[in-house]
């Protein structure tokens, strides 16, 4: 389910549902699709009555008449009209262990979990996030895993005690080479220490996939529980975390899929780059995947990319390789400089900012010191972008762009460098992004761009697809592609600094 999607049966004809526009110059069309004629534009902050929906498109009552806009650029809210209560919009969760966050960002604190089939009350939607009522408070979940279920279902709101805490203390043995201990049960928690593989600790408290331990005498902190092996009452079987609606993609040719989650286990299949498998569970640092013959096998989590709600497994040390690195992300264009415009009207400056913000969240969560050259629709001179890298003494400068050419059949992604000292970064990031993306690989190469040529720092420029190609425009603006490509950049940077 794409971000912002609301089933037409839930809001159609509901006069109490309104939508607020979150983008300037949003095109209004005659029908629900980019092939329909544009009948006008509406601006950010305006509020319109919702008339109907169709997939990712919302029909609004605008000054230009009834017209359709992409749901990606609206935020829903309910208003009381003539004192009549607005119709409740109910959502059904489609994934297990879905994080509930305190704010609409990957940086938001995890305050609970939801599982497939759980019902939630939808309050609003914003930039790929859905606001829900949780334990009497407002909270957020990824819109990708919320399916609108109509207004007739009964909701039993979960409480934090019901959904996220275990009252049974036990022990856990560390399975990661080095595991960071944090001040609170969140990636936003301050790193206060570390523990090593094989160490066993008493679990003092468990909440939201994090456990509290005494990591040294008199010092307490939180660690991620998927890196702890907990003995069960039946034997020595390592703990498994069941995963649904997730897939992994192989990053390298000849990757070994083994009989069990152990590097010494027998190989049951060899997989090539680009092959995908459904994930059954995660066991320590390994994914259990379903094979073509119906059986299952295990593959190390750090040699694949993951798509879906499954936790991302990093090779021991890869996340720490990003810690405290100064990384400048440069969303191309902005303000009066729109960049290129896609066949269906996609504006480059908008999608580069979307990519940059998602990448920012991932790098920030890994402990990097991340700086955006712009975080709003603002014009920034090229010289100022380069100065940002120089001023912060950046370890890496990543300029995000999308391509365009008169020949609409041209497609693919390219990475550029100018100075020889930038070539290694270009190679590492490009190979990782290419492995995560289904786009044509146009390789990394020399490029005479100001932000590279005048940059004394390690800098690269990525062209992440052609907006001039109608099919590729649809792909690169999807939430799935944005997730994959930013994961690729993240993993490429981790590889480069490791």
C-alpha cells in the first residue's frame, strides 16, 4: 500500500473529511492519473473537502472544480461540520512487529509495536506516515503497512503494557561481534558502552525490541534484543523472530545459502546478484529464506539488502564504521531552480529532497554526523553547497540528482566523481546502490560538475534515474524505490568507511 493511500469506500462521499495540501503548485487533474488533463494548480497549506479516492489519487473540491491530486502531497484531517461527528477511518496493519513511533520520522522514538491484523484509528497522514490513536495518545506508523478497513470495525486500542513489555526476566547471550549499549531503548539513545559476542546478561526489562541489562557493575543500559540469543524452555534452539511480507535481494554472485544459521553449515544453494527470496524469519544475524523447492535456507544478513519490515542486519562493525563520520547530503536544485521536470510532471527538486531526508534518517540512526545543504524548498548556490562540505570538514559529500534527456527511451542510474581521490567513494556507493536497485546500471564515471570539481572533500554526484523516461519516472518516485536506493547509499558509505 503506497503512502497516503486511503480506500475510496472509507472516505468517498464523507463531507467531514478534508485534506491539507503539503506541496506548492500541486497539479489538479481531470481524473485519477497522470494521463489526465491538468485543470489547475493549488498551493501548500490550502484545505479542501475530500470527495472521493481512487488508489493513490484523491478527488478534491477545488476552485477549479472537482479534480484529482496525488495522495502523496496531501495530509488528511477530519473537521466537524454542523456538529455532526466525522466518520472514523479504520486501518488494518499488514505487517508483524510494525514500529509505532512518537513522530513521523525514523528518528521518532519507538513507543510500541503492532502486528498484522491489528486495527487502528487513522487520524491523519503525512509524508508517508500515518497518525494513529495509540493508548489514548497520538502516534505514527509507516503508511506502507496500513490498509484502510472502513469505519465499521471495532478497535481495541493496545496499551504499551499489552504490546511491548515482557514481565518475564531471563538471560540473553550477545550474538553480534560488538553490540552498542544505549541510554534508552531506541537508536536515538546515547551510546554509553558496548558488549561483545558470547557475553551473557540478565534481562532486567524488555520493551519494544530492546532489553535493559547491567553491562558492567553498577552501569545499566539498553541493547537491541535481536542480537541476543535467549534460551527457551525446550532446548538450545536459538531464538527466531518471525517476519512477514519481507524479501531479501542478493548483493553478490555466488552467495551461499546454508542449511542453518552458521557459517560452517552445509551449503544448500548458491545465489547470484539480484536474486530475491521471501524471508521467513531472522535468527541472530541470518535471514531464513524460502527456496524454490519449498524448503528453507539461511543467508548471512550483511550480504543482502532487505525490503519490508524485517530488521536490517549489518555486518559486525559496518554500523560503527559510520559513527561520528561527517556526511553532507546535497539535495540537488531547490527554490527557483526546479531542476528537470518529468514526463508526468515530477519536479526534480522535490524528489531529491525526499531522497535526501530518507537517507539523512538512516545515516543519523547509525551515529553519523549528517548535514543537509537544504532541508526545505530553498535555492542554494553551488558555491555554498561546496562551502558546507569544506566548513564541516566532511568525510563525504553526496549530491542527489535525477536525470533527463530528450530521448525518452534512455534509462538507468549513474554516479560521478571528478578528482582521483573521489573515485573510491564513487565505486563503493555506486556498486551498493546498483545492487539494491532494479534500474539499468550505467556505472560510475568522471563528471565535470562544479560541486565535484571545486570540492576538496571526498565528493560524488548520483543521478538516480531518468525522469524523462515515463516508466522510470514512476519507479523512482515510488516509496519502494526510495527505500531501496537510500539503503544502497547507506550501505555503500558503510562499506567505504569500514
